[in-house]
C-alpha cells in the first residue's frame, strides 16, 4: 500500500514538473490589444459572432479581420466601446460605421411552455446556463443570464423558443430621456 502511494506521488510530482517546464518553454505572449479587447467582450463564448469564443473574436479584431460590430449580444454600446479601443490602438478601424446597428432593446430567449417537450437540447446548448429544466420537464429561461445568442433557438425541434425584448425589472428600469420642447420658452416670454 505504501509503495503504491509513493509511486503515485512520484508520478504526480514528475508530471507536474514536466508540465511546469513545458508551460515556461512554450509560453506565447498575447499582444496587449487582444487582452484589452477581450476584457471588454462579455466572455460568454456563445459563438454568435462566428468565432470560437470571445478570445478568438478579440484576436480577429486586433488583426483587423473582424468588425467591431461582430458581437451581436453586446449590442451597439459594446460596439462603441470596442471602436474606441481599436481606434486608440490603431488597428485599421478608423472611421467605424455603426449605421448598420440599430438602437434596439436587449433581446432574450423565451420558451412557450405548452410547446416544450423537455428534450434538453436547448439546455445543453446554452453557453450561459440560462435555461433551467430537466429531461421530460418544461424548461424556462432566466432572463438575467440570457445573452440572446440564438444558440437554443437553432436546436429546438418543436420551435418553442423565440426571441423577445428583455422585460423591464426594477434593477434595469430607468426614466426615459425627456423630449425637448422647442418653441415653448419663446412663446412664454412673448406672452
């Protein structure tokens, strides 16, 4: 028994030292612009942009291969932040046009529970674990965790999942900006 414990400990120590040496020997340093872009991205690795994750998208943006509007779950605000970082670094994104992105509300998935069969395909596909439910039971979406990446909509066999505008809650509700009233001040002074 003691020989087995000693042998396993020696193997673990030996492999750990080899992995540590390999990590230092083959370390590849990432450019600072990739780290800056990756820090801004949501980090959910949903794949809605067509890249293998947020780090892959950050590398493509730094190389000038992907537009700053590629992250659809992030929306227009994220694209504006990314445009500032990419312009600051000078990766060839000067004069970024956000005209294709409309000022839309955040979207989330919604499951029609009367159409849900409980197949768990959406549950397994969700990158943020926003869908709860079990096999042969009705599923539902946690709207605070959903990024609206469409991964669950694509795999639903009964088409029970659609995208809806994220419902307002007390945590995210805010007053609308008031519309400026033109001409009211001049008419009041004249009277």
